[in-house]
C-alpha cells in the first residue's frame, strides 16, 4: 500500500517544488520536498518500499527540472540503502539521527546532482553553487524534515493499521 501512495504524494511534491518553492527561495536554494519525503519514508519502512519511493520521487523531480532524467534517482537510491543499513543496526531511530541523515543525505544528493549536471555538459560554478544553492538547501531541509517526518509517520501508521485490518 505504501508503494502505491508514492505516486500521488511525490508527484504533488515535485509539482510544488517546481512551481511554489521558487517563489520562496533564499538565494538559489530551496527545500527539496521530494528528497525529504523519500528520506522520511525510508526511515521507518522496508527497503522495497523505500526504493520505490526513491525511484518514483526521482522520476517526478527530474521530469520537472532541467537535469537529465535519472539524476535525482541515483542519489536517493544510495541514501535509501544507507538509511536502511543503519536503521537495521539501531532499534529506534532518534531525532539526532534523523538530523544526521538529513544533513549528510542533503549534501550527498546535491553533490550527485552537481556532478551529473557537470558530466552532462552544463557549466557550473562550484563555489557559487555551494554557497548560493547547496547551503540554503541544507538549511531548509534541516528545518523542514521535522514536519515532513511527522506527516509521513502519520501516513505510515494509517497504512500499517489498514494492513492489519485486512490481513
């Protein structure tokens, strides 16, 4: 059931990210809603569901940007695997660990995107991109992970409650 929810939720997030978020950006960076939703879902879900969310989210995000299709998928898939590996080692994922996932995941995701864009032949000024895009995006993500995580956990609890009723 959780995999089926990925399509409407992540497509809506990608649309908001492409239309509304540019209106409230600081410098060139803004929150990465799709990344935040994928990360929040991956923290408390199975690897199968998290990979579906990363794939759907990456396709939705890349289809509404100038980046080559598949750019966002690569970073999100790696992040989902890392979150799953660490999550299996720990009984309960704590708030500081969520912040660490968000910080390092944001850095990794943005770095992967920049590398792929450079490989695709676009000109990128690394220092400008770091200070005007990556740093504000990381700050936004660190602030917004909390309401996004709360919302995703509520959705996951409802999905799991329904799953128990029907099985």
